[in-house]
C-alpha cells in the first residue's frame, strides 16, 4: 500500500528542485482544501505555509537578479533633468567617455560602439548601444526585439515580465493586491518578506511594495537591514536615487552585505558618479577582500570610462579569485586580440571552450584569432562550426562578415564580395558590411554604387568614422571637394586623432585657400 | 598638472605685458578692422574710439563713439559702412578731425559728430543699347518679353555691364514685371558703383596734423583721390581688378604709394604720376589682411600664412600660422619706436609678429574681428579689439613690457621623444611560428581544403540569396537598386521609412511597386502595396508608411519588404525589418 507523502513537504521538495510549475499546482491544491482567507485573523499554520510557498514559487519563476538588470531607458537619458554640468571633467563621468585615457588601442584598431567606447568582450545591458546624442537618434536606433532600449526603465522590461506572468495565470492573479491589508502583513515578519518579493518581482507593483516595505521597516523599528535594502530597491525603481542612496547607506551601517554595496554602486552609476562608485567598491573590498562581484564592478566601470588597461588589471584580479569567470576571460581575451596579441587571445577563448561555453560567438572569435595568429588550419573549421551553431540572423551576419575579412586577407575579393553581401542579406542594418562592400565596389570602378553604400553605412552608423572617411576620399578623387570636406569633418568628429582624415582635411583646406 | 602649470606660466607671461583695462563681452559691437579708428574729435587732447558698427548686417548700422569705457554718442547710418577714417580737412583752429564713413556709393563726412557733407561717386557710362531699350519701353513700343530677351542678350555679350535696374528686372517673376516697368520707366538709367575701401593721404606736409586727402577704391576697379576741402576728384587711377584692402603712404604733392590688395589675389602698388599700377605682387592665395610696417608690406593670406614683401614686390619671408587670419593691425608705438604686426586668429589668439618672428601671443576669450592700436584717452599704447560675439576689449601696454626679438615659436615637437608602445612578441607566438614552420605543408593543405569547401558553401548561400532576392540591393544590371529601412516610433504605431536609391550611372527605373509581408494578427498596415515613382539615378527616395501594432503582449516580429517589378513575380530585392517591441498600448 502506498503511503502518500505529506503534500506540503512534497511541494517544498519540488520547490528545492526548482520544479516551480508542479510546486505551484500542489500549493494551489492545498489551498483549495483549506483556503487561506486573507480576511480572517487566525488561519491554520498549514495553509499559511502553503500560501507563503506559493508566493515564493511564483516569484522564483520570474526572478531576475536585480543587481545585474539595469538599462537606462530613452526617457531617463534624453529627459534627464538632474544633469548639471553638460561638460564634465574628463575621467569623472560615464557620459563623456573621451579619448582613451589608459593608453588603450585607438578606434582604428578596436572598433567603437555608438557611445564612443571600444567594443567590449562581453555583452551586458549597458554595453549594447550606448547613449544616443539626439532624440531622433534615440528613437531611430534599431530597437529590435533583442537590442531594444526600453522607453523608460520603469516600463520596458519589467512591465513585459509582469504581463508575461499574467499570461500564465489566465484565471487572474494569485493575490489580489488591492484587497490586501498591508499593515496586517507587515506585522508578520515570516510572511511579509515573501509577500514583498512577490509584489516586487512578480506583480511588479513598486508602489504597493514600497508601502509594505515602509510599514514593515517601521514595525522592525528601523533596525532590519533587509527592509532598508528593499526600500532602496523600490526607490531606485521609482527613480528617487537620493532616497535610495540614503536607505542603502543606512542598511550598510546595520550590516555589511555585498549585495548592498552593489545596489549602492548602481545608484552612483545612475547618478553619473563613477568615481564615487569606484571608491565604494574599494571600501567594500576592505570588508570582503577578493569578492568577485565587487572586482567585476570596478573593472566594468573602468571599461566604461575607456580605461581599458586598468579594466584588464581588475579582470585579472577577478580571475585570480574565480578562474571560471566568463566575463573576465572574454574581456581579457578581446583586449589581447585588439592589442595585437591574437595568440594570447586564442588561449583565453580556448579556456572558455574548455569550460563548456559552446556558442556561435565563441567560435567566431576563435576563427578570427586563429587567422590573425597564423594558425590557418583551424581558421575555417572554426567558422564552419560557428555557422552551424548560429541561433539567429544577426549572428549569421556577423559570421559572414568575419569570413569576408578572412577572404580579404587572403586576397580573394570575389569571395569577400559574396560574404559581405550575405552578411547584408541576413542583417540589413550591418553598417560595417555596407562600408566594406563599398570599398570593393570602388575597386571595381563602380563609383555610383560605392557612393550609395557609403551613404547608407554612414546613415546607419553615424558613430563609425570609416564610411565618412571613405566617402571623403571617394569624393576627393571624383573632384567633389565640398562633399569630401563635409564627410571628412564628420569623420573627424567620430575619430579626432585619425591621421589620414587630418591629412585629407589639410589638403582640402589648402585646395580651398589656393587661387 | 603639467599642462595646467604651463598654461598659468603662459598667462602670467601675457599678463606681464598687457593690462586688462576693459572687457565688455556684450558691447554689441560688430565690426572689422577698416571700420575702427582712434581720433581726438573734440580737440581736448583725449582720443576717442570711433567705430562703424555693422549691426546685424541688415539694420542697426551705427556710427558709435566711445570715450573711456562708455558710449559717448551714436549716429544711425543708412547703409553698411565699408570703411571709416578720420582726417583733418582744413587749417582752422581748433584742429578737430572729421570722420569719413564710406558706404554704398557715398562718403558721409561728419564734423563734430554732425553730418557735414555727402560725396557721391561719379556715375558710370550706361550701355547705349540698354539706354535704347529702356527708352523704347518708356514709349510702350516694346512688350515685356522682348524687353527681357534684349536685356538678357546685352547681359551675356556687351562689354559695359547692365545697370542695377535692368538686373533687378531680370530677376523678377513675369507677373511682377509690368508694375516694375511702369514705376521705373520714367526715370533715366544710372549706373553707379560702390566703395570697397578707403584711406587717407597727406596733402603736402608730413606732419602728424597735416591736411589729408581721401583715397577711395571702388567696385569699378578705380582708385580716386579727393581734395580735402572741395571734395573734387584730384586724381583717378585704374586697376586690373577690384581693390579690397588699401594702404597709403607719402604726400600727394610730393610722392606717394598706394598699396592695394585686389580680389584677384594680386597686390598692386600705385605711384604718383602713373595712372596704371607700377608693381604687382602675385600671391598664391587670397589676401585677407594688409599692413605696412616701415617700408615693407605684410600680407595675411587665406592659406594661413603671413608673408612679408618689399615696396617693390620682392618676397622677404613667410610665416605659417596655426589658424586662419580674422583681423590684422599695425602696432606702432611712437615713443618707444616699436613696430609690429598684430594678427587675430580664428583659434582665439592674437599673435604679434616683428618681421617674421613671433614675439608674443595674447589669448582672447573670443575670436577677434578687428584690431586697432594707438592712443586712446591719454594712454599711448592701447590695444582695442572687438570680437565675433560683439565684445569690446581694451588692453594697455605696460610700461615695463619688453619684447624679445627672439622667435618664441617652440622647437622640435615633444612627440619625437615618446616611445611607441609596440607589444612584444610573446613566447607563445614564437612557439606557434615554430609549429607553423614544422607543419607548413599539412597546414597549407588543410587550409586549402577548408577554403574550397568554404567557397562552395558561400557560393551556395549566395545563389540562394540571389535567387530569392534576399539581399537589400538588387544585382540585376537593368535595375541596380538599393534599399534600407528605418523604423521610428515607440508604438503602437510605427513609421517605416524605406530609403530606395537607384545606383545606376544614368538610367532611371520605372514601374516599380513595394509590398509588405507581415503577420496580420500582430500588425496592420493601411496599404500594404503601393507603387513607387520613377527613380532618378543617384537620388535617395525616402518612402514613408505607417504600421499599427495590434498586440499588447510585448511581442515583436519581422516585417518583410519586397520591391517588385511590374509583370514579374520574383521580387527585385527584399529587406527584413526587425520591428521593435511596442511600448505603448493600442487604444481599444
């Protein structure tokens, strides 16, 4: 005869094995048997436990680590009222990366993103597209499903997650927030914490979460650091950064916790005070020596401020603590690649491969490293594997683009032409491919086509200097000096130190001045 | 830190020479060097600053007089001033100079800051053919169209150019012509030139307070010298080009030289008793400033150079400037016997050159547009500058200031001693090259095999893309087209802009249509199929259309755009638009 297991224990077991759907169903069943009435004062212990477990399950289903997820929305960037100094001193602001301070490679060697920062080795929310200069640019940047920048960070991703959870519960929400007596729950510490997380993460109702947290911290006589951190999180979501800072600081006075340091640093980065954030991280490292997340935070800030050399130092420190840290390995690898040491980059990428990272991007990088480190026998097979692992059109376009580079390298321009065209067929917005295709067209003598491609490239990616410069030289040879001058000026804006642009500008100025 | 201290050192160096007497960044003074002068207008021994203010270029032209730091008087000018000089007209006591302002074809003479006399340039000959045509028009013997045709014919061929009236008439729209002719046909035709530059020339004595003649350069390529009292033309000389800058020295009755920089890039030197220029300096670029120092001429050129010439047109030296020249002026300190050229540059600096040596640099807060050095108030060494933003700056030369004759231009650039950061070749690299050397044949074979396989794969993918016209540019020779699409908007309605361009050399493309393929449950479009107009080669045709997003679930999809040719089922080209997620919710 089968002895049935205690359903609550089973649900707990499911929860620990991360089988949330089953756990949720089981909890629902328990609650049906002994309903947990939100109104009565003395509910049974079992139903209370089941209710709490279900809130945790539902939260876990949609949980995202709050520390990492952060992307400034268009509204925060363009309608920023708190910015005071438009031109900050170099090295004190994330908004004005300036030219490389740490002696890193120039844009001629390491491509730039739209924000004027060198391309990174590891894609994070903030590295995706950077800060657009104008409203039009902000709206125009290809906001596709995977590179989308939300309108505000308060809507965007969080609303989407909230609605996604609505879809899974067609009969309506599990807890009716409007009928909840928050004051009552705030007095039950064992329920209030799970309830808070449910409201914050699952329902994404920051206002109610804030109310609950405020009541609860009052009940705890302002002595519980956890509630202060939650209050800070709520304030941060609402954009009340100074209030959030106060809460996090106060929480740190009660108890030193790594997470609190990370949240506080996030606040400072949003306030555009990278130096304060760096100091905070260092303070955190005094209490938690060698903490990987803090070290990574420092490295990221250095990277965003264009100080690649010190970023690499900190990533190396990260690796000393945790030698399987994917972000650190990838960033150091890409730095070596762009500082003319592809053979070392190859080592780092191989390490990633050994760790079980097995995707298109990695093989893509491996192929390029092999090619530039002259290990020709492995180059093309890496690319072949990258092609077979492609997950979407954009990745495919990138692989074709890199193959085009290899083809240019071995002098097979026909093949290169085909590759760049294939890159464009898969990603219509691939500005680099447009640019390279234009150069190939120019070599064939088809000036009109080259011109059209260059114009497209420069409208797709105004931050790249190459299309402007190419257009400038092209117009110069054709004899259209005015267009050449205008394009050269744009190129100078994008990359002021570019010697060839300076040369062409000098020649043109001389042309204009001579009789 | 190092740059900061260097900057401070430079500042203190400049401070050791000049006192900042006055700086008003909002003096609302827009002028250039020929329109600014210093003169003792009231005979009280105190020099005033007289400025012909250009205003906005359309209105607010003023003759302004400053005394000390304040504006003393203001007279409205009718037209843009092109030059302003102060000169002594007669021997009467007290010896107060008159002000001559050149604007348009007139010279206005002010005495005691009151209008005194207006001199008008002599009119020029009118083309007899033009005269004839207009007299016919006066008697209504000619209709408007043939009048226009005749005038156009004269404009294209005749040696004597048309009058302003005829030129204005040719610019008019046909319906306005009749009214214009009716208004103007009764008046006689006149052709008038305008003054481009003005200078003064002592009559018969070299003294500081001697009577001077006016020297005028005109658009009709002539130079006139006027009598100071009667304002009659004493002498007329003609030039091969239009004068723009002028410098005069000598005495009219003895011997004089007029140095004129012209619009054709040449500098001509005129002398007494020769109606044609005596010497010519051919520059390699347009002159933008002209200053005479002693017997030499210093010219600032558009090529960012400063060149020195002798009186006879022999080149002495060239100095290269860091930025384009915006203003030039002579610094002539009589009591010290110090002469130098002040050059205002577009990088907010004023350089002081003595011969070809740079002796001092003054940093200014704005770009300087006019420079005047001389006695202001009772102070001998005063430098007055106005800026592009309408500011007025007055600096006084310190008594202790010493200018070294040595060139202060820096020596070899610092960059020479910086070592390049060339990464060292790692041991790993050496090992890999060893491997390459040992297994060269095998590696080559593997690479070649991979390469042929890759070529095949690429060719297959390429053919597939071509057959289904997946690329955003068409490969066909008859319709070489290119398209890219941009999405704008936050949702639920988006604007799609298709940029279509015909990349052929000279052939237009017609009979094209655009159609869209999309998931109808997610998006709706008003017209998913429309024709596009004839495409002229080389132009970009932006075509807008609107898409409505129907879902509020935060899902997005791809919209495909096809460019089709009439009568063909296969598309010419295809573009995929990755739609952004709709942020707003559709109104229901």
